[in-house]
C-alpha cells in the first residue's frame, strides 16, 4: 500500500508541475496513473478535474470533482472548477448552485465572483454581469481580467465609450498589453476620438514593435481619414518587414491609384492577388477582414485601375469576375457598365442603372441602421428600409434589417416573414441567424429556434446573450 501511495504521489507531483507549465494534456497522463494508484485521494481528483476542464472534457471533470468533493480539504476550490465546467456545458442553474456553495465557504474570492458574472452573462442578464464584474474589480483592484471582460461586453453592446474607459483602466494596471492597446484604439476610433486612437495604436507599437496588428490598425485609420501621407509612411515600414502581406499591399495600391500612379497601383494590387492565391489562410494576420474579403477588395481595385488605364478588355474581364463572386457588387457593376459603354456596347447602361439602384438601396439601408442604432428611432428606420425594398424587393441585407426592427417593435410574425424572405435571398450572416432564432422563439416556434441554435453552436458560432436568455431556460440562474 505504501508503495502505491508513493507512486501516486510522484505522478501527482509531475501532473501538477505540468499543469503549472500550461501542459494539461501531458498532465492528464500522469494524473490518470495517480488516480488508478490512489483513487480515494481528493487532491488527485481535484487536479485531474482541472486538467480535464482545461482540455475541454467537462463531463469527465465533473465526475472526478464530484467524487473528491465530500472529502476535500478545500471544497470551495472544487466548487469553482465544477462551476466553470457546468458553465461550459450550459447547465447554468447547476453552475450557480456550485459557485454559490463555493462563495459561502470563501466569501468575496474574486475568481468565484468572476464565474458568477459569467453565469449572468450566459443567462442573458448583461447588466447583472457587468455589475458583478465591477464588484469583482473592486475586490481585486490589480486584477485585469474582470475589467477586460466588462470592456468586451460593453464593446459587444456597441457602447464604445464605456469599453474604451474599461480598456484604459486595464492599461493603467498593466500597460504592457499591446493587443489591449489595439482594442482601446479600436473603441476610441469607433467613438470618433481619432487622436486618442492614434496614441493608443502608437503605445501598442512601442510596447511590442514586432507586432503587426497595431501598425496595420494605425495605417488603416490614417487611410480611412484620407491622411494618405501618414498612412503611406506606416505602410512603407510594414512592407520592409512583410513585403508580401496583402493587407499591407492593398492600401498601398489604393493610395497609388488615388494619386494617379496607375501602373504602380496595378502591379501592387496584382502582387496582393498572387499572395492571396498562394498563402494559406492561417498565414494572414487578420485585422477586420477575412481572406475572401481581401480577395474581393483586390479584384475591385484591379478592375478600377484597369479602367483608369483604359485597358478595357482586361477591365471587363475583372468586372465579370467580381460579379460572378457577387452579382450585386457595386464596383463590378460600375466598371462593367463603364467599359461596355466605352466599347459602344449599350448593355452597359443596364449595369449602370443597376449600380445606381443598389447605391440608393445601400444609402437607405445605412440611414435606417443609423436611425435604429444611434437615434433609437425604429419608426424612421422602418421607413428607410421600406424605401430600400421598393427599389430592390429581394435585397437580403435590407430584409434582415427590417426584420430585426420589426422584432424589436414586438411584431414577431412580421419579423419571421421578413427574415424568411431574407434567407431565400441568400442571407447567412451571424446577424441573420441571431434574429431568425429570436423571431422564431418570439413567434412561439421554440422547437425550430432551438434546432437552428444547436446547428449554429455546432458550427462554432456564438450568437450572444440575447439568444442564451431566450432559449437557455436558465430562469433563476442570475
């Protein structure tokens, strides 16, 4: 027996060391051997539960934690990991019970309070989650995690000002977090504080000079502000480091095009297209754009540059490629219409008329979203969406937007009808899935809503606390 205990102790020690080294998978091998040798040891059960939680094996983690809990020297530690596992399994009422039990044994312990905030967030009670995170931050003034989580929730809600304040307070604690400087910059930019955003991005660069994200963010900010000289300076430095990165090449090419350097622009844009064709998606450092979006933008710039160079045949081919990818692409329609007319082909007039119609649709749609999100005026938003639909009745984005507003107004039947039309028109965005699920639920078609939600979750897509609150059946969890 003594040899078994000694062997278990050795495996436990190695397992704990591997966990401390952030190697939970390797720790499992040691801890599995330890528990076979000494199944009644609660410390082994605890660390095995932690390792299983960290490797995403939540049910197994609960089995070992439940076994060890009755004889644990520190039941609150067990309750914390059990609560975290139950949160991941979406069993929020059980998670709340486990965490409340842990909190009773260890009052005001920040990690437990943090997980209670997560329960509220997952249950859809965002305000309660933010309140709990604020309390946790007071309990642990030098701990950045509760502030970061609160900042992320504020950003998700569209409250850029509050998000910026929380990111800034995090950086007051620890300024050596370059990606948090970037997030601060992003939210300051969203709140139209451009000088503050520039300073935040520069702080990120100073903190981590080798990180591309803040330099790309700074370059794009300058570009979007039409400060082309400043953008070009940042991009030139980036090109020295990553000469083939399409995210750098594309704004360089666009600046060259704007400045009338069309031959140079075309060469730069085609270099970006070649890089996109040969580079695996995982090698691209993404800043707000996916690979397909980068390729689409490159093709748009190529088509416009070829038009500027009066290379009509090539421009027509580029425009047709764009429209094959997206029949409603405005740049593709404009370029194709323009070059066809230059060649004397009157078919171009039809493409230009469609370009004008879709431009008007986009203008009405953007105004509608502005009324809805910024002005909090759903009636005026509806009027603008309806104007867009008069022009283009099957526009998926407009149908989705109008369905969203109708749902917010409490008209679930109208929302379901509009969102179904949007789906037939090709809608497949995260926004569409979220509003479709919520509309089905509001229309008392909960079984269908749950089925769609399950499919979306299996695809790894998160739809946010509104869906959890509606479908999670977590009454009393927060």
